[in-house]
């Protein structure tokens, strides 16, 4: 009985403290981020032709989707033609802050903005100063909110 009370007291103390608990997991990082798209072919064209990513895998069994290599993680695009996501995306992105931020080299940032404009991508905001860098914000054809950010050298 005393040991159960001691355990409960320690758990209560830990939950009330600001010390983080130590995890035994040894994760390497993010493998992929998954996005819903209505038209996989249209989305593939945007992510390869506009953003320059490469398709690494295509899947046709079950939910049709593909994987894109982005340099340090992958993006999975899942075709969900009947899913109505625009209202939900606006809610979690405009009222909240859900978006996918992509990293650019500061030396390439102005060229990237010009290329987005040349490819008729509407920049919703930016370039704006964010922390020690700059960002531009825009949407993919399925209303997924995207950011391109570059950190300036210190």
C-alpha cells in the first residue's frame, strides 16, 4: 500500500513539474508528410514542374498515391477525389497555422519567387521577415498551404 502511494506521489510530482520525461525512442527524423489531393496527376505536375521534386514511388493498389523526394524527407500525395478539404484546410491554416514549410537557400530565394510568379503561382503573403529569414506563402492546386522559407546567414 505504501509503495502505491509513493508511486502516485511521484507521478503527481512529475506531471506537475516542468521537467520533460526522457524518451527511450531514437528517431532519425521525419520520413514523409502526407497530403490529400483531388487529382493526383495535376498534383504531380505542380510538385514536379513548379517545385522541382522528383517522384520516387508510385502506388496504385488501394488508395492511389505517390512519393516525392524533397531532399531531407518525402512528401506522399494521396488521391482523394471525393474529399472536400478546402474549407477544413482554410480553417486549420487561416485560424490555425497548419502548413508545409519548404527550405530554400538564401542565395536562391529571389529567383524562386520570380519562378513562382512566372509559373502563375499566386503568392498569398510575402516575402515577409520571419525570425532570421524570409518566407513566402502560397497554395497548391488542392488548397494545401505551403511556405518557402530561407534563413539568412548569421
